[in-house]
C-alpha cells in the first residue's frame, strides 16, 4: 500500500451521506472466448434489456426513526468493519474482510522474478485470470486448488507486451501488441508468430478482424488489408480503440481544434460517424448497446451505438482534502450491472497511486471501493471481483 495521504472509503461515505454511520439502501449488483474470451475491457456484453434495467442507487442518509434505519434488521451495523455491509448496506466483502469501509485487497498472483516491470491484467473468464509480464503471458485460477499460482501460458523472448494493450483472444488465437508489432499465438501456448512488423500503439478486434493503429496518425488499418479503414489527415492522434459485432469505435483528437471525437466505423471502412465530442479521454469500454468512457474531468459517460445522445453515468470526486486528487482515469471495466473506473494522480502512465470507483450502468453516485493503492495496467471484472495489476502482481477486491 502507498504511503501518501489517505482518505478511506468510510470517510467518503460519511461525506456523501451527511455524516451517518449506518444507513439503509439497496444492494449493489453482481455480476468469445478467453480462451474462450473477448478483448480486455469489453465487459460481458449481455442482454440489452438487462443492461438497461436498473434502479439508480441512493447514498442519502436514512430516516433515523424508520424501521429500516439499520442494515438488515434492528441491530446497528458497523459499516467501516462489517464484512456483509462494508461502507454501505448490503455490500459484501465475500468473507475477505472489511477495513475502514473498504473490502480488503488480495494479491492473487505475484511474479517476483520481474520486479521492476509492471504486470498487466488482460482478461478474467471461466475462473481463469490472464496476465502479461515481460516476455510471458500467464494464467492463474481465481479460486479452488492452485488459486493464485502463475502458470506460463505463452513465452517468447521477442514478446514484450505493450503495457496499454492487454492480450486478447480472437479467430481461435491469442493476439497482442509487442515491441516488434502484432504477434499471435496458438492457444496451446506455442511460440508467438509475428503477424505485422510495424509500430503498433492501438489494437482491437471484433472477433473476425484485427484492427491496428499508431497513436500519432489519423489512420486505422485492418490486418491483411492494404486499404485503411480510417485515413483522416485532420486527426492528430488515435487515443483509444475498441470493436465488437456492432462496429469499430475510435477516440481521436483533432489537429486544429484539439477536439476529441468518438467515431463509429464499419469493419470495411467508409464514412466515419461522429457519435459524440468529448473531453480528453484515455479509456473506453464496449458493453451491449452502449459505449462507455471516462475523461480527464472525472466524468464517466455513455452513448448508445446508434445514437449521438451522451448520458452521464458517474462523476468521480476530485479528492476530499487533505487527500491527493486522483481523478485521471486510467482503467475502465463494465459488467452486467455496474461500471468501474480506476483513477490515478498521474496521466503519464507507470505504476501510480490510484482510487477505484463504481456505480450502476444506468448512472448514480460514485461509490469509492478503495483508495491509496498501487495501479499499473489493466482492469477486469468477473461475477465477484474487480482485478487490476499493481507492479509485479495481480490484485483483486470484492465488488
């Protein structure tokens, strides 16, 4: 844990709820192949009706005289330390412990052999967490016998995974952006194959196509196709990119105006459709009918893929004195009911102090999950936990 100034989740809950130590509220939600799996950060997809069916949460203080003024029964509950009601009512730490209103952080997997190279979390699926560390991609069970033990999945001296492009799975193979270009590897863990020997900063897939781009151009290409999907000289940089069955979605910054736009494209190219103009954005996630993103102003928003109407989802607090403001978003993940964002105090990358917030996908108040933690790269969720990389380990916390 970091040694910087701290503000606990309990302290933030008290700020948001007007100083109440107990409250009554609703429960927080729980939640193609990896291998089988999808691109990191793309969420679990799911039925559109389920994705939109939620009741906004309230962190307002309860009526002290009401029969439900306490969490689940007539006895007071210590929100800063109760495992079943940690920080807010009905938020369970799954028996892993509650301290200061936040569930305990568990280091699930540690690679002590590459201590100075940040690990990154790729994807968690079917009880397996996939991580990349230096020239090796690992997998580890998230529960049961052997949980937390790192098993080398793919090894190759030429495979040095770029920290901001976590490996993903498509077309029956694994894919990654390395120092050499785009590499693929068989799911039996064989030596990687160099598919493209060019500089690659952004990479995405819809399951059938592999899209790539360099950050400082206005061009997006499709692997194996000479004609670019996007080639726009007015674009200064490609800031984020993601794809699914509904199309290719790209965050770009314009040269002259400095404006950031969210573009929608078809896999074969054509005219780009502007879905929204944004503040500077570092992270984006696709989920069912929506695109989610977080900007440097601390706003998490979404837009339907077929619309241009932006919806506010969550506002990340810019710190409560004397805490260090940590609102630069560096990680974003979505599950069946909720959205999660990792915010740091450093927009330039590296391993930095961070805070994690969540709210329901339809929008609501930001719940601080934990703060003053180390965050390097990658954010993933399964039914019970949020996972991220902290230096040479993969960590998790109950959602």
